[in-house]
């Protein structure tokens, strides 16, 4: 298991799953999160390298006191700009099947997106302007579990027209270092 900083993974900063919707380097992101200054970006970068790095070491690297770093980190957490989480390889903790599922929706996409996002197996839910209305990353224990999630739960949602599944065979790269580019 490695500890990394994940710059927001859901629209709900209080969500235990986290969020990828933040825009830590932009001039605001359209969802009410204020822009992040250069010092906070430097703190995020330090935490992305090592999510357990002591505040004193971060302070030395960015030119702030330990207390000032602690306050800034807390503010970034409170604003939903980032989370500090342990990132695991699902295979090593008993989840043998992962898939990206494209979902086509009739009508309003929001209720379907909200229903899918509430499923514990859904790690990543994004509305798209491509071939599918939603892309959803699903993490399951095995093929039977994946089939149950797709066939019995996702396809049963009102408004779901069709799904297309892309089963992961091997994870080649998974990082969260994009937060300060």
C-alpha cells in the first residue's frame, strides 16, 4: 500500500471515496472551490511525493513554519481541494475484477450519475461528451460481483439505455501526480 494525496475525487468533499473534480491549479473550477495559490500548490506537490511527509519538512521546502503548513493543509482539506488517502492496488486487498463501464442514458443524466455514484463499487463517475453519457470505474470482488453490479443494479436504473464494459486485464499505471501541473 502506498500513501498518496488525491486531489479531490468527488463532488462531495465529505464523501469517503474522495473526488477528482477539483482544479487545484486553476483560477477557480466552476464548482465554488477558490483558486489555489503557488504556496499551496507547492504543499500539495510535497504531499503527492509522500502523503506522510511531516509538516516541518514541508515547511522547510516551501518556506513556511510547521504551524502555517498545518493550517494550509487543513484549509485545503476543508475546501475539498484535496484528500490525503492510502491508495492500494485492488488485487492485493481482495478485489479481483475492475472495469470501466460506459453508460448511455435517456433523458437527464444527473439522476443516473447520482445513483451510480452512491454505489460502493463505483470508484470514479464522470459525465462525458463522448460516445457514452457516463464513464464509471467499478471495483468488484470477482466476475459474479461485477455482473451483479452491471446487470442487476446499473442496468435496472430508470433512464439507463445501455452499457458497455471494459474489463481491466492489468493495471500498468495509476498515479495522482497531476494535481500541480
